[in-house]
């Protein structure tokens, strides 16, 4: 009897955690191309208040079915995306693009797979490797913790088709071009260019009005990725987080990254440490100081750039 009770007590917390959390309310949908739609997530980090939703899921209507880009960080977010898809078409979702390994962008794959089991899920080859090595599960746990269980019920469903730089995928009547630069925001980041929609999904290589971490990337590579994006003829740019807009969205974030890297390089030559150069750099950043997450990330960004430049000099 005691053994049975012990087993029940061990299993019960797991069952409670596995119970699915409530749905995410619907967020506004806006059209950004002839056949393309976007749901802009709120600014900020994953939290109990936003239920983990803070990225920019999009979808494109093709002749053969729907293509979703970055369905969000939980099954609840993915289901919200599908509800919004249903307001525009009854066609099935037949493909998904995941821009990179960070789970706030792709754990919503689960909702797609549950409703459309044959949907193809694309991601960079390095992302597929990372998910297999357990990084997806780490992200699932992180989202649970940051949202105080608001993403409960989410399972790890990673991409199943690998993409590389310059791959071209035609789905129905629409062609999708993958763009990739190693060691940008991370070493898994794809950008998806859709010329006939005049539309480019940038993933976290670009952010707008909100800062994220640079822990898994480099300033040099991220700037190179933005330069690559700016060679596109598309006029509508969707960042990984924050408001979409024109090419200025990418140009503005590039300005920030370049300011940090350039000034860190100069101040290293003057013999300053990262913490000594921080106030000097902040004084030059203008409106960037008003972006969400600035106080949390600016010191880390300077430190990351410092280590990056220092490594290059030896």
C-alpha cells in the first residue's frame, strides 16, 4: 500500500504539469501581401501574462494550401494561428517554415502536426540536429518556467526537412527562397524571401522596438545576414519580434548592431574594459534606449561584442 501511494505521489505532479493550459486569446491579423498575413506578437519576454506569445507568426495562401512561418512557442499559440488561418481559408496547412532553433518561434509546430499530419516542416539542417540533441526539450521546459505553466501540454515537434542557403521551394503557385548566414543571431537562422508577395521574413536576425539575447550569435555575422537580406528586392520586412514595416526595419537594427561593434572595437583600442565602455556607448544610442529589453540586454550585448572583437584580435 505504501509503495502504491509513493508511486501515485511521484506520478501526480507529472500529470498535473502535462495537463493542457487554457487557450491563448486571438490576436489581430493583418494582411501584408496579396496572399500573406501576419499576427504581430506583443513586445517583451515570454510571461504568464502573454502566455509565451511574443513572436510574429505569418501565413501565406497558395493554390495548393497554406504555408505557415514560425507558428509560435506553444501548442496554444499554434492553435491561435490556425484559428486565424481559418478566417481566411478552409484549405489545409501543407507546409511550415521554422526560422531558427529558439523555441518561442516553433514549438507551435505541434498544433500544425495535430491538425495536419502530412504538413512538411522546414528548418535549417543545424536546427534539425539541435532538436535531436535535446535543445527542443530545453526550450519546452524554459517556456513552461517563464510562463508559469501557461504553455503546458506543449510537445516537441521539430522540423523534418532540412534547408540550406539559397534553397528554393515552390509550393503551389508561390516560391520561397531561403537565405542563411552562419553565426548570425544563431547558427541556425534562416530568412524566407517570397518575391511574388514582395515579402521577407527575417527571423531574429532583425528585431524592432525590442531587444533579445545575442548569446548564440555574433555581431559580425548578424550584420552580414542583414546585408544579405537587403539585397532582396522585397519591400515588406517582418522581424522576428516587433512591428513589421519596410526595409528601414532591417536598416535600423543594422545601425544598432554596427554601432555596438564599431564602438567596442574603438574602445578596446583605448584600453577600456566592457563595463568601462558601457556608459560611453549608451550615450550614443538615441532611441534604441527606449526599446523593450534595453536595460536587460545592453550590458550583455556590449560584453558579447567585446569578447567577439577580442577573439578576432588574437
